[in-house]
DNA sequence: GCAATGATTTACT
DNA sequence: GTAAATCATTGCC
C-alpha cells in the first residue's frame, strides 16, 4: 500500500523520519523493479546548519526542498555519491529526510550487479543504496507518487527498537551536529555505522 | 569562466 | 581508529 502525500506534508520532520523506518522504498528504474526496507534515516530542517537550505538559503540546488512534501531530493556529494532524500513539510518550508540505509527485498541480483559487490555492503550507506537501486541525479525532483520511485507501508517497529542519535559527516554544522536527528533500527545489519 | 567544497567511501596504520 | 581520494555542482568573479 503506497503512502499518500499527506504523510509527507507534516510539519515535524523528525516524526516523519521515524515513521519512515521499516517502510518499503521501491524503485522501478531501467525496467528493473527493486525494493528495500528503510532501516536508517536522518532529519534535516531549515532551522539547523546541517541542511543545505539552512536559514531559507535558496539556490538552484535547494529549490527542490522548498517544494511541497512528497518529492525526491537527490544530491550528488563528493562528486561521486548520490544521496537520496525525501522532501517533507509544506511548500516554502524546506525540510527533508535522508535515507541512509536500507535492507534489500526485491531485485537483489540487480543491486549486486550495479554495485559490483554483495552482502551487507550492498546498501549500508547513503551513497551505496542509491547506486544499488539505480537512483541518480536525474531523479532529482521527481514525485514519490509517480511510478518511478515510491514508498509503501512496511513493518511496524516498537518505539524502543528505534535508536535516535547524532548525525554523521556534518561536523561543520557545529552545535547542530549534536542534534539527535539520526534514527535507525536497533541491531540491524544494514545500518551504515555501528 | 573558474576555484572551492563536501549530508561519503575506501583503504590503510 | 585516522586519512586520503575524487569530481560534479555551487557560488562568486
């Protein structure tokens, strides 16, 4: 069952980030259908420095996040890695959830082929899972209600199975780097770091 | 037009 | 654990 747009338009990005855990990320790219459970997310808000659109800074890159929730924001980092975000909140309030790790369900062989590796290194990181699912910057700005990339209802997790902690790789954000806005499923093999 | 810069990954000490 | 690689995109000149 696909998630409707109302889900993405909430004004509490951390709540949405937690809700996304256990849901199924599906992609139909290059004629190949792949799907995976979302196991790790991070929240990004306009109010903190970790976000590209911090303080409503509007550029060609962050335009996407100013849209209404329910679109994909794919950002190319370090010139190599595609990072997949889900834009949330209403138009004009840039917030997004970064998908950091997933657990493969369907199309595993295609993922292995795309990644050139297998096992837990397949999707245990934001740059890897996009590669595995076939997501690239061409998908920047597409709607999650279309037939290319979407999210379905998945597993439900108990609150106590969800771990919240500080985010990774944004040390430059100073005190905002301490916000416990990274969420993952306790004891899951596919999270990006221990 | 061009220099600066990472929401990471991978390999190495 | 730490460090270097790496290159498309961004933002400023």
